[in-house]
């Protein structure tokens, strides 16, 4: 029998749960633009222009108030649907436990696992809230996800290292 596969619209997943221990603060909410915009504001603008209509933003409960008072307040005017997910160290699959002394969140896979319900089975692109990618990267990602017919396919956007470093040092 014929089976019709219904693909959901691609979703942008933004990892913003880091505590900025090396940076010395919450760089995902620090203002960069003349109107107080964070890098995340620019990324969401570019992602929307590339076709993304929904973003899942992953944060920690510990930064929720600071995030919502700054970036979250600006995102109320965003034309995208904004969903929030929370990444906590204790959110682990059955059979796993936190190693003694660990306080930092797990990496990308754990963040996506914590956002699973908000992603809701859609194809998704993951980015860091504190990195700037440019509209072209979002267009490449969106088109790859939108045109993909294999639900088990994944993609990675790569960059030449020499083109990613500042002229002012690493």
C-alpha cells in the first residue's frame, strides 16, 4: 500500500543554556548591537529570512529570569513562534546518573534530548546562541532540511577555520 509521509516544517534549535564560566558572564544575553541586541537576535532574524518559522530556545532554569527580562522580552515581538525548553543536569535517560562532582550541563546531544518535546518530531537545525552564522548558513540548513526525503538523514554545515577567526586574534 502507498504510505504518504508528512514532513513537518524545519525548526531552529538554539542552545542558550551555558553559564559563561570561561567568558565570565551570560554572553548569550550580552548586548552587542546599538539597540541592545544579542547575537541571538541577529541569528533569529537571519533564520526567519531563510525560512524558519519556529525556534526552540534551550536555557537553564538558573538563567530564566535574566534571559526573559532581556532577550525574551525582545522575542515577544519576533515573527517566529518561540518555544522554550530547559536543560538541567539531572534530565537524563533511564539508567544514567550524574558523575560525582559534575556541575556543568552536558553537551549538544543532551540539549537536544531536553528539547525533544518542543521539537515535536520536526527536522531541526542546532546552533549556539553566542555564535554568529549569517543568513547563508541558515538558508543552506533550511533548504537541506526542507528538501530532505529521508527522515534518518542528517547534515552538518562546515566552515573553513581560517575564515572564522578574527583579524584581532583568537
